[in-house]
């Protein structure tokens, strides 16, 4: 796994909680937490890549005991500083193999975090690690984008996703390796700063096969947390796999 600490260290953690970013919208966060709380069914939840607690804290406020795994100590420090943050257990480590004591009725990865694992082997290892943590009948939820290859004409690699007077951002796809990097150029005080974060994009059917290799099966798939149907034009999906009760 690419060392997340390199990409989500102190500089990123300090500005990560941006209330103007749509991912922090109260209705989205609430719908997400409600969806996950229903699946937890009164049991424990394990968040992989817990970060600053965007989802873990509202889920805990719904009465779900949450434990997280994360590599970034800087992000976890922000979680700890928030109301209720000290009550959420966190294990510092790589969620492809880090073990947490006990079992869980729910495990989840939100906001494309599965793509932080930059090899297929690591993504498969993540599914197997989750299966080892889940109680029989437990569920694993992933929210992730559908790869945007339909936006690429022949010979083109770049998909811009933000342009403004002070920031340019684009994704750079390599279809031969199924890798993609998100690249940012920020201007401040007449100076430019560039950073790049690597990912591995993954298809819904590929995730289903990873689940199968880990002994799980697809239960349902939606376009969004509001359970809208997943279809040909869906830009992302929320998928739920289940560990058989037997």
C-alpha cells in the first residue's frame, strides 16, 4: 500500500475539514450515517481510513460503537480533538492487514478510500482482512467512483475536475496499469505549488470478485446513500457485501 502518511500528513490534515466541501454537507453525512447504522444492527462498526471522523462521529452519536484503522496520525489527532472523538477507538496501521480485537457486524470504506490501495493485491488483501473481522452475517460497505474512462478520447489521459483562478486539478489515467493520480496546482502569493496523489481505480465487477475471493457475496448496490438505483449513467456506487451467516 502507498504510505498514506505521505499524502494525508499534517499539511493536508490541517485543512481537510472544509465545511464548504460537499462531502461535509449535513444532509449527506446524515444519510450516510443512517444507512450504516441500519446495517450495523446494534453491533460494532469498523471504519477503514477513519480520518478526521467525518462519518465515524455521527455514526457513534447514533449509538453504534465505532473503531477505526488509519495510517495518518495527523488525521486521527483531528478526530481526537472533536466532541466525542476520544470515545472512538483507533488503531494506527495499514488496513490491508492490521488486526483489531473482536468482531464487527459492519465494516465500511467511504469516499473512494479503497482506491488509496494502489495495487490489486492490496485491494484483495483489504477484503480478506475485513472478512476476518466480520461476524457471520456481517456486511462490508464501499462507496467509490465508477472509473471515468468514458470521458477519455483515444490517446488522451487527462480528465480535469476543477479549475479556478487559484487552483487547477486533474486526474491522469494509465489504462494499461489501471492506475490514476489526482494532481493539484495551487497558486498563492504569486507562487505555485504542485502535489500528486496516486490511486488505483477499480470496477464494480472487480470488487465483486474480490469479495468472492474473501468468502463474501454482493447483497445490494446503489448509486448513492439514499438507495437510488445504480445504472449505466451512475458516476459512483455504494455496494454492500455480506459474509454468509453459515
